[in-house]
C-alpha cells in the first residue's frame, strides 16, 4: 500500500476485543522482553527468564497479570525501568492477589489460597456437584462373566 507522506490511517475496528488482540499484545510484549535480554521459557510460553551480568530474573505473564522476581533488588529496579520505558505498567511491591489466588506473606514464607473459588464451589447446590447415573438404581443388572460375547 503506498500512502502520501504524513498520512493518517483510521482503524475500522478496534484491535481490543478482536480474536487477534491477545496475540498482538503477546508479540509486542515478547519483542520488548527479548530486546531487554529475556529468553522465552521452554516449558511454559508465559514464562521468561533473564540470565545476564546483572543476575537472574524470572517473569511470568498471564494475559494482563504477572509476577517478576530477580536475584537482586538492583536487577529488579533495572528491569522495571526498562519495561516502563516501553509499557504502562502498574507495579505492586508485594503480591497479594494473582489471577484469583490470594497470597499471604509471613516470616516463614508465602501461603496461597483461592477463597473465591472455594466459596463458589461450596455455594453450588449439592445436586449440581454430585454425578448422576443415567441408569435407574433398580434396573436389576446381572454381571455375565462368560466369554460368549467375545466369540461374535
């Protein structure tokens, strides 16, 4: 497509909400992370690792949520600065909730739970949780151990 200099194009449809929006966002984020020095994790496409002169870091991304950890606070600050140059990111110093998982910090370590999911499961009607059989309980089935059916 050839355009005159200083042309402005108008999108007929917003990218947000389309089938390709998530893929475009992931490709954009991936490009930025690779430029910083991150490598895509082999086991999980949502995990990126950094292993450079400044130390080691792991970044996990799920849609618009994620977690970043690093071997030093200096490396963490450096990564945050680099990412903030290209992206608008809201950073929290401590994780308290990540994709519906509540995370509590203590001197011993981290404790994770999913209270919203548990409450939802408990509040379901008992009949919708139990599995039902399509056969009536009094169908008088008899177990046949002969091999006559195998002959056919």
